[in-house]
């Protein structure tokens, strides 16, 4: 194997950018003080977490707080009784460890942006791989300019997803509704029907109540 092939093989086996400690610190802060959700809910979504079970925990916290309920290891336990991934992590004891290891809620916003920034890095890698594959396998009669324009459009969509470039226009009420849908898609049924009722009439910075992040 030549040096170039060896380097490419090493790159293929690199772990995608992630920070488990930041995800755990954020979830712990939210479990200790539910009000900290307001620091991240306008830009951070469940799918932004690297570990899917962390995204489900985040969605459950957001849904419960949106219903004016307290989200803590005890109240969240019923959400995850059948969640195999959480069982492997330690079940209800894992939720308790998250809350018990929380040092401060002041940095919740910082942790949330770290989680989101790493999500953007992973997406950038995926886009780059798609661009590479299109360059290798695209139709010979497709002008390269079209491939470049397609790549530019994908990168523009990724830029729009970055905090500070329009993401904050999503209201917290919309965030709570999206969290409930996230749980439903994963067969975790949120309790009740008035998801996000607490936040539905509270406009977020830069947008009106019920507004959604542009796609």
C-alpha cells in the first residue's frame, strides 16, 4: 500500500467530530435547571447531538418544560423505559449521573453551541463526501459548473443553520413542537397534546411567536 492510499484509509477511519463531555454537561445542566433550555432551544435541535440517545433526552426535556412540567431523572424515567440505548448506558442511573455531574448551568449556552458547531463540522464532512462522489460518479454529460453550483447551494444551506445567521428566528414554542415530533418519530410518545403550550405565545429574539427556522 502506497503512502497516499494509507493516508486515505486512515482518514476513512477517523471518528466524526464530537464531544461527549459537552453533550453530557449540557444535558446535566438542563436536568438541574430546566430554565437553562432557553439558552439553547432557539438553535439546538435533537438531531444535532452526536449520540442519538442524548438527542432523545434533550427532546424529552424540551417537551416537558414546554408543558410546564419539571424534567429531572425521576420524571424522565417513564419516557425511556423501553429505550434500549439508554439501558445500555445505564438507564435511569445514567440520567441521575448526568444531573449529578452538572457543575454549573451558566455555561449551558456555551455547551449548546459547542454541540451545534460539531454538528456543523460533521455535516460539512458529509457534504464534502457527496461532492467528491458526484465528481467521481456523476454523468459525463453533466457540466462541472452544475456540480459546483449544487455544492455551493448545499454549503449555503449549511451556513444558514449556523447560530447568528437566522437560526435564532425560530421561536421556543416551535422548538418544543419539533421536540415532540422527534420523540414521536422514535416511538417515544410525549404525554398530553398541548406541546409547547408554555412557549407558544412567547416570541424569541428576532422573530414572532410560532415562527420557524427558514429551510
